[in-house]
């Protein structure tokens, strides 16, 4: 699956608010660590997976920060 990291990151929360969210995010990151290791180690051009991952993660965290700073429906 191309860009599987995006799908996997969508299952976790960047800022978990409950214990269930924290547990799910922890499990997702554990699975992510395993898949990323194998992708980098075994795939041809595995270093590109790392570059894609950094890009996807940066975008997700930036988007979540923006949503927290500027919530929808709030007049400024």
C-alpha cells in the first residue's frame, strides 16, 4: 500500500485526551515502529519511506496545532 503511514497515523490521536485514546495511540505507534523498521530495512529505496513518513507526520501535527489554535466557528 502506497503511503501506508498516512492511514496508520489517522488511527492515532496527535493529542490524546482520554486513557482509551492514549492506549490506542500507543498501540498504533508500536505497530508503526515495526512496519517502519521493516520498510526501511527490507524495501528497495527504503530511505524514501522515512522521508515520506517525516513529511506526513509534520503535516498531521501542523494541522492539529492549527485546529487547536483556530477552532472552527470562532469569530476573531
